[in-house]
């Protein structure tokens, strides 16, 4: 059954699953052969198996949280600016992340990410 959500609603569903650390709900937002990249570069994960391995590790962080700061939508592209709280090796902190999603046939099939500056020790 095809996903009939708008790109905006799909990306919000994906963000909600991320916040809930629900791997299966998060993966359900992505095409089975989806790919994730650094912005303009390196392939981070290709397909659900690689994405599952990456996100399972991330979801194990006790303080993981994403706060949506801004969202821009243009057709089937959704760009989110998020503030991510993480457990870095040097301690709890936050990092800005620019997330660019391309949606086709109701699923995310390409995502690119750019990281901003990391702040450690100043998260409540």
C-alpha cells in the first residue's frame, strides 16, 4: 500500500519516529533502497540494512533528542534545520544539523546532512 502522506507530513512522521527512537517507524518513512549522504559527498548508508545499523546505534544514546528549528518545503524537497542533543564521547552536547530530504512515491529516497558546530557540556 503506497504512502499517501504529503512530503511535509512524511518528514514530520520521520522526525516523530526519530524522537521516539522507533527504528521500524523511522525506516518505514524511507524507500527500501534509500540513500543517506553527507551534503555534497560521502555516502553514509544505502538501504534499510545499513540505515538500521546506523540508527540503532544512535537510538541507544540516552539523551538523543531532535528539536526542529526551521522547515522549508519546495515540491518534493523538505529541508529541516534541527538542533540535535547527543551523547558525544566527550560528554552530552548539541549540534545543529541541516537535513535535506527528497521524497518520491510517498517515501524518502535520498537524504543529505550537514553538521554545524558542536557544543559540549552546555545542554540542560
